[in-house]
């Protein structure tokens, strides 16, 4: 009986620990070097400055990847390439290990160099995207830009919702544990505990017969 309970509890602990361990990145992103402004303009589908109003991270799942996308909403203030609206969305990989640009933060302004993939803007750490406050040289080379198409439209604001997802190296958000974020683990835990309880009482009744 004691041996069976030990096996059941070991399985439960193993299940929880497997989810709690973050997958290691086998390969790290390697950039040839930051592109020049001229290169960035040539190879980008859009170049603009904007303020981040919302971040939405990947949903919690059993196996997370450093390539999972983060969806970024920016209030565009100035454009140098592309036809952009006042509120523009783009994606990037959640981790720099997969060449994602992981410095986006709600309320901060950025100079963005973005490519177009499947009709969606995307940027990464090798594209030249950076904080607007550190892009003085790039802004000088870019010169005057032009406003977005609907610059007069009211800006959309929203909370930083990255805590809704699981971000490598960023904890689980709002103090939540991986178990709280995944109901599948709760179900598995209940099933294992129920099986252990049933086995205990079955053995006990069998002995009393």
C-alpha cells in the first residue's frame, strides 16, 4: 500500500516539475551586426516611430518556445517608410534567443524597422529596432518623416497583458505559478489524487473482508 502511494505521489510531483521547468534554448540568435539606416530603409517594409500602448504575450501551454509571438500595439507618431495608420500592430518572438526584440514596454517609445510576413509587420533584434531615446544618430540620418494616415484618430491604450502568457525568464506574471496558469495540470492532479484515495480505501476494505 505504502509503495503504491509513493508511486502515485512521485508521478504527481514529476508532472508538476516538468511543467515548471522552462525549455532550454538550443540555439541562440546571432546577428551579423546592426544594419545601417540605409540598409534598414531598403530591406524594411515599414520604418516608423511609435509609443507602445499594449503588449499581448503567448498563451500558457505545456511546452513553450522562445519563438512564440508577442503582439505589440503602437501609437505611431512619425513614419519614414510604409503606409501606416495611427495605431499599428506588429509581432516579434518572445525571446532574443529566437531573434525576438524583447525590450518592448508599455509607455516607451521606439524607432521600429519592420518587415512584412504574410501581411503582418514583424521585427526582431537584428532589424535595428531600438528605444527612440537612443536613436539620435538614426533620426538624424532619416531626416523628416511624415505622419500616419489617421494621425488625428484618438490613440488606443491598454494594459500591459504580458502577464497573461508565460515568458521565458520573466516569471509567471502577477505572482501566478505555472500550475495556476494551466487547468490541465489541475485536472491531472485531481485524477491522480482521486486514484490514490480510491486505491487506499480499496486496499483497506479488502483487508477488512
